[in-house]
C-alpha cells in the first residue's frame, strides 16, 4: 500500500475508531473537557490536568486489573473521569 492510500485510509477513520478516540482525547485536553461537559453538564472540568489513554489500575495482588480507554483527573485528583468508546453495529433486520 503506498503512502497516499495509507493516508486516505487513516482519513476515513472516524472519531469512534478506538485508535483515533484515544489519540484525540489524550492529546487535546480541551476536547476531553468538552465531551465530559456534554455528558455531565454540571461538571467543572476546567481544572483537568491529567489525561492518559490505556490507564491501568491495579487494586491488589489477587484482584484483576482494570484498563480505561481514557482516564482523566481534575481538582487535585478529587474528581476522576473514565471515558470509554463503544461501537454498536446493528445487524440487518429483514
């Protein structure tokens, strides 16, 4: 596949693509803040200072770990946000 075809393929990916979602949300804090604001209108997200993709939380040695698509923290870590992207592809109904 040549460079032009690769660029066209990447351009055809939308925001709901896992790779694109994680890249955009983790590198553009203002977009992450806006998404949280739209989902939770009363949230004060102006102080979000930490956004990471694929954040893994390990609770203990015997417990399973949890991995978040996007993990954001604000207000001196008082508030934490977990953003996940899911896609739904309905099957054809005949």
